[in-house]
């Protein structure tokens, strides 16, 4: 048995591009709760690297084989309840690799079909948090800001997954899992980066994120996902810090804008540069600008297109930040920007 052959002849959800997901840079599993014990029906290569279990070892088994003597029973109960209710959940859980070593796993689970009439497939995304399990256990008990961060990121994950579901229903699902792979990749980059960013306390005690380095890492990671292009990322502007929840929204918006430039500004084999610029204005208004040197939008392009997944995600994120999207486009590139009047940004 391999990662493409689910047990008992069960089918992978229609329209999923397995070839694309196999090589995704994040650990991913799909389970089928309509079968006894909700077995795994798909794992990707990153799962094999993270856990040490091959697809042959994992497919056909319930995910509980990753648990062990140190796994918190209350966390397991929370997972069980979420699966039964077909709801999203994010937890940090102590898991065990094939060699018996422990690792802290930040696990996000979401049903692919909330409709009870549909086969209850579940998508699971794993992040190895690295470090000492004992040290991490101490941190998650003491850092209340991290708890709030998880809550906010979980809400953003739920928003994007909800939009993906809506798009899938409208289009009959076929091909939509390419969009899922792209958005989940971006979310995973954000989630991992926010686990280890340089955080500083603000005057109100809230932890804050420095945007220049944070945005550079996001941009560089997204560009690496487009090997057919040769694009450099440049981040410039004021040294600015914002609260962690605002940083997650800015990061998600940037991931959509950079992806937009890669998609609409360049053709395969092109060389170019995308610049992200931050400008702190009067009354702590923050302007975020993404500019590329590509060939510009097609004159007939409606942007942001409210009928597309990316257009809806981006519009909602910018609306939530109190901003409005503006853009200029021409044969020498596209410039997109929005102001955030309630960013709470401060110079550092």
C-alpha cells in the first residue's frame, strides 16, 4: 500500500490533486470518518519526514498511533469532540515518532465537507514545533499571549477554509484543491513563523511583531514555491512593530498580494522583483504597499475579483484591518496599497 491507495477501496475526495499535495512542504493527512476508526487515507512526503512513518505504515490506521504515554488525555478528548461535531480545531499535542522520540505537534484539523450528507473527510496539518518537549510544555503554560495568538490564527484559518469550501461547492470541487494547497502553504508559513518571531512587549504589555523581517521571510518562502520564475523579494520602509493578531492579518494579506503579483505580473521564465514597503504615517496610520516590475494586469481583469477565492479572502482581510485596496497598473508593473488607520503600529 502507498500514499495513493486508501484501504478497502475507499476513494480520496473528488477533485483533489494528490500529485500537488504529495510534495507540499507541510505535513498533511486526510482521513475518512465514514470508515471504521476514521482511518488515514492519504499522507504526503512531509508527514513521512516529520513522523518517521512511511505511507505504508500510516494509511489505514487511526491517527492515534502517533500518541503515547505523555500525550494529554484532555487534548485527545478535545480532538475527538471536534471530529464528532465536524468543527475546526487547533491544538498543541505531544506525539511520538516511529523511533519513539517525542515531538510537539501543532495540529490543525478541519472537515473538508461540513454537510452531513457528504462523506466526512478530514484534513489534518501538522507542524513540528521542535525544541525540548519539557521546555515547550513550560512555555505553553506560561505565555498567555501565545494562547491568544493561536485563537486568532485559528479564526483566520477557519475563514480561509470556509471560503475554500464555498468556492468548491460553486465549481463542483474539481481543481479547487490546488487553491487549497496554495492557501494552506501560506497559512502554514505564517503559523510556523509566528511561533519563533522576534517579539517585543508594547507599552500595554502585549507582544508585538517587527514587520520588516517577518514580511521578508513570508515573501521569500512564497517565491520559492514558484520555481518557474526568478523573482527577488525586497522589503523596505519604516521599522514598525504591530500586535501579533494584526501581524497575522497583514501576513495573510501580503501572501495574497505577492501571489497575485506572481500570477498576473510574470510569465514562466521571467526575472523580476517584488517590493513590499511599510510607511508609518500620522496618527499611526500604516500604509502597506506591494509593487512588482512585471507586465501589469490584463486590461480586462476585474481586480480584486469578488467571484474568486483570492479576491474574497483579500477583500475581507483588508476590510477587517480598516483599509481599502487601491492599485495602479501598466506595462512596467503593478502597485497595490492599502492604509490601516487602526493598525496600532509603532516605530522601533
